[in-house]
């Protein structure tokens, strides 16, 4: 029994006891509810089931307040004994061990069961504590995930309130770090991160990718400590680490995208570590005209009032749109909603905005507009401004070209595409990317248009990830920025040549 208690736990002990009794063994609540059970012989037809007989014995034992109880029925006997719960966790009615055996059971069975209560109690208590630990761990993980979601959607004050119940306090400013672990090692890597993170870093299990950890770190490491991201890459042999630039806490979503792009670069480096290269975000270079364009485009969504109180409002729809643009179909895991719910919300969003959400051009416009709305440095519309008409909204969607023609945006686009010009095969690289963008970032149509296989198209794009220092094939992807950069470059070339560029 001691060997089984150490190696197998409650189930193996009950399986052994049921074999010794040639019958049924289980652990039940005082009211007869079966918690664990194991049967070595099936119940015969027309005979009271063993579980029912054991439950009756458990209720009788509790009602009488006895130290043991035997109940005979249908040529079988139920032996019932209370488990010896520790005083610290003793309840008025502790669980009981019940064994149902033939009335002609071997001599000494009752004494054997009395001896079994001690190891069984220890196993049951240990497993109960482990279940409680896992529930607490899950609750804390979900709470941290909720704080991350609030930060990603720009709800900073609520994030601080929720984080106040946990540790540590949210830092400011921050670097966002994404750690990719090998299969099944996320908990072990999380423990390593916790041991070396100090008391100022938030560690969150990614709700979308099961192998990722997200670290929200202070921008400046503590005195006497090196950069945490480099330390993790050195301590864990098979993990890959990507890190963002220094960003305000309110811009955590941008930091996450940067870290994700850096992760794509780090996969191809021997050091398994990369930091996001210095590059301005498009939302920072559009100016006040870009802010007005974004407000015009998004107002039908941001001013939406649901017909029923249980339906999602404007804030929830905007969060759904942002999650879907970042994670595509994996947004169901990020938002913890069913795929049909996601599809219904996206259909409503498309109708409100008058856009085709399956079009990469409209996706890129919406991604830029949401990023502009989340940039506090840009001017916001005056309070009390009226919602624009459908005509104004259409003009807002079409007005993206005017924003992309601005000198600052043209310079940003040139920086984005400069890495392609430096390649010896720049023509092939640009043709591949343009074809991929034209084919709505779908590998199958891209391969067909290029006249190559799907694995060949995937290899080309994977190689380009390291040159562009951006993730292309995994979401969050740089496909929106590339669409904007190519569109801006084409518009700039058309203006320079005096040739109008179509939509």
C-alpha cells in the first residue's frame, strides 16, 4: 500500500483494494457522492449496483456518527470507514472509503481496509491540494491574461486596478519580450523567467500561442542585472527570444507586435535572440490629417449602440476587430469566444464600416486606423462631434491615398522597402512580396501566380522575414505595413511621373 501511495496515488490504491476484495472500491463524500471508484467485477443483473450500496452505507455512517459501518444486501457487504483527515483540514463529515465485496469475503478484509485508510488519506489529501494549486495557478494566469488584454486594448486605468491585486506593479516605460519555448516546456521556462526577472517584470502565458510567454519588462534593467531577454536566451538552450523597442505602457500592443517581428528574426540567428530594429510606426508619421481620416473611418463603429443590452457594444466590437486583425482566426483563443460569435461580430463590423473585411486593402486601412486611434500623441476630435454621414465615411476610406502621399509617410515607406533594394535578388524578392500582397497574403494563390510550389513560396517568404526583420507568415504579420508601403511607393512614383494612380 505504501508503494502504491508513492507511485500511483488514490486510483492505484483503490484498484488494488478492489482486487483484494474481488469487488468494488471507492472514495465517497459523506452524502454518498462518488469521488473516485474502481470495480474489478461487473454488477450482476437484478442486483443493487455496488456504487448505490456504497452510497447508502456512506449516508448511514454519517447519520450514525460511527467509526465504521457494514451494510449487507443481495449477498454482498459494503464496508465503510471514514478517512483520517488531518486536523488542519478536518471537516464535520470527511470523505469515506467504501468497499463492496461478496458476503463470503476472505477473512481479515475489514482489518486490511482499516490499515488502508492512512495511505489513502495521504494520497487523497495530496491530490486535493494539487487540484487546488492548479485552480489557483489557473486563476492567476487568467488574471494576468486579463491585464494583458486590457493593456493591448488601451484600457490603462482598469489594467492598473486589476494589476493592483497581483504582483508586481506594472512598469513604465516598458519593453515587451516574447519567448518561444519548445513543446511542453512553457511552465519550466516560465519558472526560469520568474527566478531571473526580479520584482518588476510581468510574465503572462500567451493566450493565442501555446508555446509563447509574454514578458512586460521595465525598459531599464535593475542595477547589477543584465538584460533579461539575453539572460533567458542564455539560460534555456532551446528557446527563442524577441524584444521590442522601449515603448510607453499604453503602447503595449505596438511593443508586442515589435517583439513578435523580432522573434521571427531570432529564429534564424545562432544566438536565438533579437531586438526589434529602430523603425517608426506608420501611425506616428500620418500627422493630424491621418488622425482625422482614422476618426472618420472608424466613427460608425465607435458610435455604434447595440439594440439589446446583451449584444456587444462599440468598445467590444473594436477590441474584436483589433484582435482579429492581429491574430486572424486565432482571435477566438485570444478573446475566448466561439468562432461563430467571431464571424457574426465581423459581419456586423463590416456592415457598419461599409468595408470588405476579407480584402487585404481594407484590413490594412483598418489596422492603421486603429493604431492611429491608440496613439495618444495625435489630436483627437473635439468632444460632442457629430457622427459622419455614410458619404463622409466613404470619403474617409478613399482618403487613405491622400495620407499615403504625405512626405513623412513616403519616407516611412522608403525605409520599409530599403531592405529589399539591398538584396542581390531584389527584383525577385519584390516580385514575390508584391504577388503575395496582391493574392491577399494567401500562399496557394501566390505560388500559382509565381509558377512555383507552395513549399517554395513559403521558403521564399521565410527567407525574406530575416531580411525585412518582420514576421510574414505568422500573425501578427507585417502584411498590413507592406501593403501600405507598396501602395505609398506606387502613389509616390505616380505623382513624380505625373501619372494618376488608381485605387
